[in-house]
C-alpha cells in the first residue's frame, strides 16, 4: 500500500524517462507513452478502491515518520482527483494520435506531458505543504516547455505571460510556506491541523491570506486571471485540453485542502472574502467569454468562470460545501477538456477557430453537433446533465446560508454561459459556411479523436443519468476533511 501511494508520481516519472530515451524512435516512444498512462490509470483505480474502503494509501519517505518525513496520503478526495488526472491524460494522449490540431511532434512533447501528469499527481497526493510547492513548480516547468516547444512567436509571448504571473504566485507561496513554518514549526498537513488552533486569530488570517493569494493565482481567479485566456489558446488541442482540465484545479484543490481541511474551521472573515472573489471570478470570466469569437478564447474564459463556482462551494464550507466542491470539480474537468477537444475537431473540419469564418457543420457532421451539445449544456447546467447536479449542490447550500447575492450572480452567469455556448453552436454548426466554395477536407485521421471525445461524453452522461454514486463518494470524502 505504501508503494502504491507513490504511484501517481513514480509511474509518470518513469514514463518521462522512457519517452525521453526513445525520442528518436517515435513509434516506440508513443507505445511507451500509452503504456505509461494506462499503468497510471490502473494504479489510480486501485487508489480510489482503497480510499473508498477506508484504507487510504500512505507513505512517509526516507525512513522518517510523519510529521518529519515527506508524506503522501491518498484520502477519498486526493484519490478521486488522481483518477480523473489519469483519465484526462489517457484522453489527451489518445486524441494526440489524430490529426485534429496535434501541434508539432517534438521529441520532448510526450515527456513533458507526462511531466505535467507527475506534477499534478504529486500535488494531489502529498500531505506536506512544502512538497505541494515543489509539485507546483514541476507543473510550471513542464508547462513552460509545452508552451515554448513550437517556437512560434505567439507561443513565446504566451510563455512569458504564463511565466510572469505564475512566478508571482510561486514567490507568494514560498513566502507563505516559510511564514507558516516559522509560526507553527510544521509543514505536514496533519501536524499543521493540530498546531493551527493554538495560533492567534489575527495571525491565522494573515498566514492564510498569503497562502490563498498564491493558490488563487494558480487557480486563475479574479483579479489575476488574465494569464490564462492570454496564453492557453496558443497550445495544441490535446495539451490545451489537459491544461484546461487539470492545472487550475490543482490551485482549487490547494484552496480546499487549506481552508476546508488543514486550517478548518477557517475564520469566517476569510471565507466571506473568498465568496466575493468567487462571485467576481464567475462574472468577469463569463463576460470575457461572451465578448470573444475565437472558440478557444471563449472556452478559456469559461475556465475562469467555472472556477468561480468551485471557489464559491469552498467558501460555503462545511460538509455540504466540500461535497459540492468535489462533485463540481470532477464534472468540470471532464466537460471542459471535452469541449476543447471537440473545438479542435471543428478546426480540423472547417480550417478555423474563428466563429465568423466557419459554419455548416450540422449538415456535414450531425453527430459532432450533438456531441458538442452534451458538454456545452452540461457546462450551462441544463437538467439532467452533470452540470445541473453540480450547480444544484452549490446553489442549495448558498440559499441555505442566506447568500442570496451570490446565488443571483451564479444564476446570471449560467444564463450568459448559455448564450456563449449557443453562439458557438449556432455559428459553427447551424449557419451556412460564409465561403460558398468551402469544402471539408477529403482525408482526415479523426478516429482517435472520436474515441476520446465520445468516451468523455459517455462519462458525462453516466454522471448525469446516475449522479448518486459520485454524490455518495463526494459526501464520504467531505466527511474525511476537517470541515
């Protein structure tokens, strides 16, 4: 069980090494990449099984027992997010085998993708605050490599924008970690949870504020979210889907672990501030989406907007808020990644991401039109899709706590989300193509892309039509947290 606790890091890192060594043999490199992500998926399923049977995998490395050794601990929350990470890695790498906007096939592409998976897996597994910082940096380094790998000017510009604000978050996080260690003498989550009640309330607020600012930058929340829509659209589609699904969710997870577990119950003033940040994140994100015409930019702004809903669930705190957080996070990762993958298929068939330059896809690919509607309407929250259940959990708890303004903002954002999703559907699928001479490409290699997107849509429908298993798991996970 202790060896399995390290699998979310060891398996992707082993795959990084193997795919780097076979960089000059593309066929072997791709085979090893698939083998690695499937091994990651199998280990993630085992971790969820252990967590669900109240046997969470854990390990303290170097022969030092916690709280002095570096500890990995996979409770229900961490195990579920490791599983969804493995699923997103599998879907993205499968999509990469198609010709739907795969980007340049650089020898370092696959090693860097698995490096991102290692960073995400480590962040969801660790039970140590400094180690969490380390895995954030692993993600940052690999992400920068993937941004710059094409060498285009827009990618290099995006790399700089991504780096600047994320470095600000990194510096804030490192300073906050040092201050917390100075105040408590601990960095292990369990030890911090025991030491936190002895801290003066004012000091706790200061320490948590510094820590949350760093995490909120990483999560892409208001007001420091501009790096996300300014950079994500330059990535090739499979990498973009992976980033959209996972990277900001690590920041969200860190917020949940901090205020909903390690420092729970957190000061009411801090949770109130987080709720208003969440409301602003929802609203400004969806307004950016409504303004743009590039599909990738629209969907990138919706990452920001939907992060607001998850932060609102965290701000509501307690068992109900934490349940809503995990349910919403799982739903959103699947839906958002699938939307970016479908957008790449639209690009492959029409030659553009600009809605003003495309159209006519409903007649050409009616199945794709329906496939787009599943995650799009789920993002909106149309019943009975998974987004409806996720938003219902959040809004019910907001109303129960008397947070009527936050509830109203969330409902307004849902209406604007519907507008932007229908704009994509009407422009890309329903209206005729503006070029009367336009013809779709004769030859495409989209079978892997269809497999990936249909698989993610099937998971969305499974959650939509039978939300109870995920809801019961999320409720049990909430009970293991400190809130």
